[in-house]
C-alpha cells in the first residue's frame, strides 16, 4: 500500500472446526441479550461481524516504547472462519501494519480480546497516536473475556490464564508452545539475525490464542444458555455468583444450592452461603438471610463478613441490639 509493506498471513477454517471439545461457530449463539448483560457497551455488538484480536509485543508492561510486532485477527464469514496475522518484519513497517489494521476494524461489529482492556487495546491506541493515525480503537464495543472467565472459573482452576482455560475448560492443551514471557526476546533475536524459525512458533502461539478466545465464547454461550447443566461444584459456584450479579436470581439460587450439596472446601462453601444470604436479603427474605449467615457463624464465629452482615441484620431488621453489639465486639 501507499504506507509501505508488512507481512500478511491468512488462513481459513471451516465453520464446524473444533478447538478441543468446543465447536467454534457455537460462539455465534451468544445472544444479544447476554452480551448486553456482560457489558454496558455491548448492546450494539454483532458477533457475526466481530473481530477477535490478540497481539504479540516487544514488552509485557506496555508504555510508549512497546511495539505490537504481530497482530492476530479472526472473524466469521458465511463459509467459515478467517484468521489473519499482520507481522512487522522491521520497525519501519509499523505504519503500514497499523493502516491495514484500522481499515480492517473500521465498521466491524466490535472486538473480543482476552485482557485486551488492560493491555492490547491501550497499547495499539498508543501506537496509532505515536504514528499520527486517526483511528479511535477504544470507541468500538469490546468484550474482554478475562472478566467473565474469572467470574465463572476462578474458583475451579489454579489461575485464569488463557492457556489454563484452554486446557481445563476447552480440552485443548498445547504442545511445544513458546511461553509468552519469551516472545519479546525471540523477536529481538529475529531482528538481529533474520532467522524466522522462532517467529513461526510465535505466530502459532498467537493463532492458538485466537482459537482459544473463540472457543471460550462458544463455551460461554453454552454455559449461559443451559446454566443448570451438570458441571463441577466450583463452576456452579462461580456461575451462580455471576448470574446473581446479573439479576438471574432463580438460576443463581439453584446453582449455589447445588454447589453446597457437594463437599466444597471451607472457603468456597462460605462464599456460596454468603451469596445466598445476600440474595435473600435483596428479595426481602429476612429469615432466609439470617439462616445462611448463621450457618457460616456456626462454623466460624469470627468470620468478618458474616459477622458484619449479621450485625447489620440484627440492628436494622430485627432490633436485637445487644446481640448485634456482641457480634461487633
């Protein structure tokens, strides 16, 4: 183009492609109703025209000196999934890469990322600004999957890194993948030597990230459409907590109650009881709220959250000031 050159790689997948146990085009089943509940700016998001986006960068902390040397994008088309990777072979190719990226994203149905609100999008917005290219990336509707993933699966997994979710939730473990922390140094070696073999591994890592994001949306769609399907009790607790926050109290109550029927560790069990107490309080069921709080305090009389909530309940709703004061003391 008139701004110069960069390396563009394009690959297509059939609509019924599976990543692990999840069929990717099931992501399109995530309804507008649920999207609007997941974020205020998502009412206008159109998953049929959305772009899944992930970057590989010269540093993991961001800042004006950090470049996105590889930008991966994926979107659904009528006959399949298209995946493009824009690669900056040298710093001089950044302007051309950014111009193509802006053209591709202009008029899309929104963005889906994993931790993009905290990293990818601010970084790219900075690069557009530094190159004096007028494109308001942050104005696009944006679903950052890190947040719903944490709400649903954080209690069931050792961490909520994308690779962990890909392995444990999607059933798609990676083999021979380059760790993300090694990618900046791999790019610097490439700039010095011109040897692209490590960059092929980086591109594969980026592709897996994109497929994992699409798979997570597919899994999210299935989970929200059928919230009472059998799953691990820790997932019941996470999903129940999320649905309670979205006002889906009936399903949330069933999930939290079902989670308590399993032998949960003490911490998650107390969380479930406290969520149920809060739901009862909001519904005006004072006796139910007190019963759930008492279950926590019977096991742990010094539990700070339960003690505080019970003290407020006794003071404001029951009028038992001596017991409320005793709990505070």
